[in-house]
């Protein structure tokens, strides 16, 4: 397709997207690329990994899944979206980096030839795109930063930080999803913009639809029903959740999502309901059964830089939200903030004075759709391209 630089949205482009695995839960990347796929073609590169694998059952399953994906090769998953699961060694340093560069470039160029991609827009959500940045014949390189990747507890912090720094410095445009990420990346690349997450309002506002049926496993639980959905990892404050459960012995704490950590005493409490992962399509129905939604992140470098997607989803469902002191959450209306465990419990009591889905809370985030966010991004991409046309390529994306 010939690139078109006019119109309100990006149109007629070939986009190579480095992101999480396509088959996971819909994230900011999924929402944006699905919108872009209406008028562009997407080659989605499944996650290359941020760390070396271990002998854990989780990592072994992931290795097998990656290998199976690589054997399957390029596959079409939706209109204008093709997924490639490349083989790479998730290490950032030494000779392995050079091997990854050659191996990954070969696999991606082969997929691009198969799809007849020419002069693509490379759009990366991961630092590991540094391995091939500038080697794909790209017209533009965009780094869309949604996390402080070096702060993940299982990441090789120094190597990931170096890879990200190289990618930020090479990128023609850097997009940051939180104020703290914006400030840190702007020091390395002046063409950095802040675009916060959006929300699929139409989807989550179904919690307010009288026709939406609360799932049986929640509908009959003792109230109040205090809900959370998402990955239960080491950034979740399990001690706080235990205190929430103990503070409401006649109520119910419902956790939806896969647990990657030992749940300890929390798992033994009778009023805690660990329901495991549930399909994205069913989340509004579960939200309809919640009296309040919880955002129990620990406070550390990872979470202080985060912009939790689930908060806007909770609000679109009309729920009161009680959160720990995450800077991006503090900016969102209708969120109650607990700066200590005790204050969190107090704010939860406040939230339960207006329990369950309410239209006024849902309306507060109606204007924060993913389409609006994509409009902002498209404007920044167009401005970047115009600046390059005026001044010529600026040492773009060198290996």
C-alpha cells in the first residue's frame, strides 16, 4: 500500500507492531492496533521476552507455546492483522544480542515479503525491538512506552534499561502513557508526547444495561462484593487484600485473573473467592455484580510509572474505585485513594455508601475512548512526518 499522510487518521500504512503475545488478554496495544487495522495492515510480532527463561512450569509452558507458534508461522487472526511468533533468545547482552538481531530480522523480513510490506511504520511497545530497530527498512520508528520495563522484578534491569535507552534515542517519536514515563523518556528524546490510556466504554458500560446478567458464581455471594480483575503478580499488595477481606467478614472478596504468586493466607479465607481468569467479554457482567472495585497495587518504581488500564474499565462499568496512591489514578475523577492500608479501608467504607454501577461514574470516562487516544497519536505521527519532510531524516534508527 502507498502511505497516505492526509486525513484525520493513519490510513493505508503497513505497520510492524512489537508487543505482547496476541492471544493474551486485550491490552492497550490490542485496542489501538484493532482500530488501526480498519484502514491499515498490521504485522503483529509476539513478545520476544524481557528475561532469560527459568525452569519453572510457567516458563516451560511459555517456551512450548512459543515453539508451537514459531512452527505455525505467519497467521491471519483478524481483518488486516497478521501475527508472527518469532524464535529469539530472551537475552540482551553479549554475542546473543547479535544472534538475535540477525535471526529476528530474517524472520520479520520474510513475513514482510510474504505480506508485501514496504517502508513500514515500526511501532514498538517493548524495548526488545532495539534488536532490529533501523534494520527493517522502516519509514518511521515509534516507541510506545507503557511501563518502566527495567523495574519488573524478573527483568535484567541494567540490560533492559540500556536496550530501552537505545530505542528511545533512535525513535522518531516516543509516546508515553504516564506523566512519569513522559518525563523520563523526554530527557532522552525531545520528540516525546504524553498520551494516556483510553477505555472501551461501550463494552464496560454494559454493566449498566438491565439485560446484562450477573454470573451465578457472583450473583449469590454475601454483600458487599468487592471485586478485582487482572493478573495477580508481585505488584499486587496481597497483605492489603487480606486486610480488606478480614475487614468485611460478612461480605465477599472476588478476584478474577491468573495468579503468578503464592497467595498465602489470602487463599485460606472463607470469604475470598479466587475465580481464576475469565473471558474479556464477560467482565462487564462480573462488574455488574460488584459493589466496589479495587486497585491494590504496591507502591514501587514499577507501579509509580504505571497507568492501570483497569481503573478506567471499572469506571466505565460505573463502579466506585478504591486505589492505592498511584499517581495516574489520583488524576482520575471518582477514584478514592488510600495512602496507607488503614486509609484504604476507610476509603472503601466511603465507596460503599454509593455501591454498584452508577451512570454518573460511567459518564465521567465516556470521552476517553481508544478512538480519541488514537486521534491524539495520529496527530503526533503526522507532525513528526512533516518535521522530517522539512528537515530531512535525523540519523534515524541506526543499528
